C-alpha cells in the first residue's frame, strides 16, 4: 500500500479526494468505476480509499513481471473472462469465474470492499463501454453470503477524473459518491440454485448501474463534445468572476469536475427539450474555442494579465524573468543533465510499448521506475571512476570515488525533483510574458472575444433556467460542492 501511494505521488502533481464521508464506517460493499487509464485507475482507488479494498483483475495481468507481483501482494483476485479462456470448456470457464466472484464476495462479507470496473476493459473513449454483469453478479453473490451477518453490502460509484491522463505530474480527482439506492424490486432474495433468476436480476441491476456511471464520469459521445463542455464550464466561471469583480485563482480538480457536472447535466436535459437551440449554441462555443486557441489564450486571460509567478518579487515581471532565466543553480543544472537521458527515453519507450493510448501512463510510470534510477547509478559510476582517474593523474587530489559517486547519485535524485519545480516556474513565467504581450498588442481581438464570451454567458444562463443542477454558484463565480443526485429515477 505504501509503495502504491509512493508511485502515485511520483506520477501525479496532486491527487484530490472528495466524498470520503460517503463511505460507511462499518459493513462491506462494492466500488464501481469506469476504466480510462490502465493500472493507474486501481492504483488511485487503492491509495485513496479509507477502508480495506481488494480488486478483481483479468488473470492475464498476473503474468506481467512487475505488475503481477504487485497485484498478488495487494491481494488482487484474478478474474477469468470467457474471452480470455477461448480454449477452455464452458464448464471450466464458469467454474473459474465463479471462484473469482466467490473470492471477492468473501472479502465483502468480512467487512471489506471489492472494486470492479464493470466495463471489463480499459479504454480511451470519452464514453462507457458496454457494461458486463460481473459487478451485479458480485453484489448478489455477496448478499447471499452475507445473509447470516444481516448486513447487506452497498454499491458506491467512484468518479475518476484526470486533467491529462497520460502526462507526468498532472492532476487527478477521486470522488466517492453516496451508496446507490437500489430499486426495491431488485432487492428480493434469490435462491443460490436459481441460476436463471440470478442471471436476469444481474442484467437488470447492470442496467441500473450504467446511467449512474455515465453521470459520475460525465460520459460524452465524442472528445470534441467533451472539450466543448469544458469550454462552457471555463467561460461561465470566468464571466461570473468578471461580473463579480474578483480575480480567481485556477480551479482545483474538485471545482473543475463539479463545474463539468453542471454543464453535463444541463446539456443532456436541454438536448431533450430544445435540441435545435443546443446545436446552435455548440456551434458558437466551437467558434469561440477556436478563436481562443488561435491566440493561445484561456477564458480568464481576457480580463487581466496573469499573476507573476514569483513569491519573492511579485511586483516586477522583468526581474522575475531575469531570476528564472538567468540565475540557474548548479545543482539544478546537474540534476537536469543526469536525468535528461531517462526523461527523453521515457516518451519513445511508452509510445513503442503502449498498444493503446490508455496504456501510456502505466508504461511511463513503470519505465520511469527503471530508467531514472539507472541514470543516477550510471552517472554515479562514471563520476566515481572519473574521480579515481583524476586522483591517479594528480597526486594532490585525495582519493574519494565513493563520496563522489554517492554525491552524484543524490544530486541526480533530488536535483531532478527540484528541476521539475524549476521548469514549471519557467513555463509559467514564459506564459505570463506571452499573455501580457498579446493583451498589449491585440486589444481589438481581446475585446471581441470578451464580448462573445459575455453573449455566450447570457445565452447559457437563459437556457439553464429551471434546471436542477449539482453544486451552488458562489458569489465570487466559483461553484461549491454539493452531493450528486444518484437516484436512478433522477437520471437525465
């Protein structure tokens, strides 16, 4: 568990967690989530869930050299899918799958949680794949085994959100939603030997889970639509802040996700009642989005220059630029040089080894665990040998290859971490300079984009009237958190 948290902390700049209060303190249950990011999805849930959790994963993953050992150490239960056992008999497949379900159900009955991805496969689409019945079958099997304890399991939907799922040092949000309220007709007991009823009830429950997962993941038909929804979220926030006279900081992942939930709910509600108006609005948003991209600006850049990213000299951009671009501490330079080979190798390695885009982050993480320490050790070895050669050449220089090598290794490890912070500061400073220049020399374009943003805001506000949306709009333009309505009867 500590290893998983360490690896997650390495890959992500920040992992936000919300809804922990929705997790019952006693009793067992099942976590369900979509599966957009390979092995990072279960790693995020394991590292943030406040109680014991065990995963079910397709048995083929246990054959991976490093991943397989890690999964066994975490108590992961192998799931034998029919598609993975084509050469086996039907009875053998059913028997293997039943044992997997029973293993997870036993974990639930002793007060733990089992986590499943009902899609059964990780993917790169912005929408859910067809759900398998495994989560529903696990629920009913756990109810049968837990009947003696009298504490039925709960089903908790989990939202997994990434601002850039394959990027190193990006951000993520894990949302634990309230336990699902299952329709009463699906709660009647099922006899263990009544397989037909068991299958029918599992299919019916799966149909209930699907719209819930669509809601918590904000599933859309295309990535283009997803981008337009995010643009609406961003422009509404920026315009509200302008009208309130407030200079907001960038939203955290929790606020971004809640804002997206509002747009998602409003879009699908209005798509049923006013599809033509929604279509015209999307065309305008797409044109506005294109115009912003052409000038490399974001919605909140239209109102005022970005803040200077320096704690020490916040009042003078020029001095900040001099500090960032001219003052380069040697330890950072050495850290960059030592880590550069691994840094530039990871991307082509991930691109070559990843069969699908969704595997990129996993491959990057695993490759980094090997390549970065290898770079530090190689640099330490070369410096140690070099120091020994210098000692042999110049008698006045003391013999210290071990000290030189260990120092180099530490500079590689810690200097690389400091270099990440430095490079982020460089990026922000350069962005600040560019945006200030564009605001100075492109005032006409800025004015046109500001006017269109305001017009879009008015149109969207008019269209959302009468809708019950998640969250509350605060006085400064942000949206505050409020639990989602996850009753299946409330799904749009």
